C-alpha cells in the first residue's frame, strides 16, 4: 500500500544534540512538508519541498534543517539551535504542484522529547 | 502573512446537539479549503475539502462546510453530534504563491468533547 512512513515513532534526545527524523513516501508525490504540532497551536509549517533538490522555509524554520536529495525522502534535522524541540512532528506529501484538486497524505508522526 | 483562525479552542456539547465550528482565513488569492479531524491517538484524517463549485460541501460522517468567499470563512457544521465525534478539528487553507509554490496552513484547532 502506498503511504508515508515516519520513523521513529518516539524519539528522545539530550539537550545539545542534533537528531534527524525520517520521512519516506512511495506515493510518487512531488511535494513534501514538515509540520510541528503543539497543544493549542495547531500544525505549524517548518519546511516544505515542491521538487527534488529544492526546499523552502515555512513559518518556524529556525533551528531546523532539511534535505531533498531523493523524491521519496525528506528528512528533518532538529538542531541544538532549536530552543523548544519537544513536540509532535508530522510529515506530509502531495501531488504535483501545478495540479489542482490534489490532496495531502500525512504520516503517523514522530514524538520528540528532549531530556 | 497568510493565517487561519479558528474561533473556538474548546467546545463541549451533549449528544444530539448541533455543531458549528468557525474558520476564517486571510489570503486574497484562490484558495483550497480543508477540514481535518484527529481522533485521540490517531492520524489526521480529511473530513472534507473545497476546491471549486458548490460552496456547500459534504464530507464524511455527516459533516458539511460552507465556503463564504465574501467573509473568507469555511465553517464546519453537523446537525447532531455523537460521542464518537470527540476529537480535535483543524481548518486548513492552501494557497498558490509566487513561483507556483503552495503551502497548506492550519488553524490552531478546536477540541470538541461530546458528552453522552
């Protein structure tokens, strides 16, 4: 079945460490997105990528970095510069940016806790 | 900057009561509109979406939403809620920006609790 796989489901990180969250999709979608979900704040866009080797900052990109070397993969690195990294992270993908009427598919998320 | 506002952060209803959750957005261009639901411990699921045509759209589980362009609104409604509708509801707006890029922007969410 096609879908988005995020791993790991739970992740613990010590303060000062970088950590990378994985997001893989086999939907042949061009666009991929990373969101952060915090209680009472909804989902906020961190980074997005419309095509391979290209990505754009979202609304809260500080302290995060991404890469898009392959169409299927869009890993997110939470760096030590992110002051409040404990959150639930969701990855999503969608079809060609030039097309209308396309939907989004969401992964099951990674819950990151800084200890 | 583009934004999505959901007016109610928490809503508590009894079963069979009617539901209306407000959503307003700020973006002057062509938009696609969505309502997502997240049941406790589950993934985000699409309830309904509006791209064009009839501004009253029907989704799953008896939900509907009305797009009012002049008010920049996309309110979610259900005539009679059930205990199983207890969840968090997110309004989202997608707009096409320069360069052909688009972003899906979410509201802060509304937590709905339905009591038997």
